[in-house]
C-alpha cells in the first residue's frame, strides 16, 4: 500500500473513532510504529488530525454534530467522482429522490450544472433544495422536523410524505457498510428516512466512498441481502477492502 493511501485510511479511522494510538494503528495497518508516527506527522499538516502523545485525535466531533459544510468538504474528490458516476444514471424527465447526505449534496450540485430537461427532485435537504432551485430545477421539499445539524427534514411527518411519493431513482448516503450488519448510520431517525426513500424509488442506489466500508453504526438501514437497493456506487477499488460480501447481492459500481 502506498503511504498516501494508508494515510487516507488512517485519517478516516481517526475521524470515525475520535482518536487512535500508534500501537492500535500499527496493528491495524501492519506497519511499524515509526511509520505510523511519520504518517501522523504528515496528517497533522492538514486540518483534521491533531498529534498527541502516543497517538492522535480528531479535531472534529462525531458526524452527527459537525457543521454540514465541513462534512461536505471531507473526501470531496471521492464524492465528486461518485456524483459524476451517479449522473450517468439520470435521464430527461426523471423524478429523483435525494436524502440529506453530503455525497447526495455533491451529486445535486453536479445535477444543477448538467443539461437535463424535465427533472423533478424530491429531497429532505434544505441545502439541496436551495442548490437546485437556483438552477431552475423543479423541487419538491419534504417537510417535517428540521435537523439543524444537517438541514434535513426528519420524523413522522417526513416519513408520511415520502411514503406517499414515487420516484424513478433514489439516492442515499450511509455512514457504514458492514458485511454482517449491512448499511447503517448514527441516527435512528435518519435510518428511517433512508429506508423510506429506497421504498419509494423504483431504483435506489447507495452512494458511499471507501471510508464507509467495514464500519457499523447504531442504526441499521437494511442488510446487504435484503434487495432494497439496485446498486452501490463507490469511488474506486481499494486493495485492502474485500468487496466479496456484495457478490450476487448488490451491483457494485466503481466511479474510477
């Protein structure tokens, strides 16, 4: 594994767990403590990791409490590649359901710049709605209790509205993809919204970069074997990720 790729994975691990020791990282990535310390020194030059004695900590809180733009900017290149691949699935006249995930927001920004005609976008996200309205795209905004952290409608009102709608294609983001637990997020309300979006879409897709693999969070959306989504779009194939558990369950699409 190249140092740059390992450092990305180390950064993702620390951001997910809040902190990590040199010993913990060395065992996980099977490299020496000296190598891990060099990696952490390099990562500290960025804005997400802070070196501490014996390891490092994340400069951010858990994803549920982060500012939306901060989350959107993380893994921007990967999200951009995923969004561009998702764009290839869209046709003129489509009705599209989007959740409030940051990857869906990047995808919506690309959608706003594209030249499709007759699109209708249904979304729970005030940020996505604003982005698309500015480009003259028809938007149906799902109502409900607003989650201020991510600018998204949640709760029973939102679920009822989504359940009465139908879309050609739906797109959701996730926090974790685990071979045994399936797709998950860190909020029960958010998981319910994502399940509803997939149920109301003729074809549903998960948008997730490589850092989401081999992670599980408290709220299960659905298992990989349940047939709730048509495909999973991710950035590119990474040698340290075993994608075999998705075989014959979900179509896996690499952006690169």
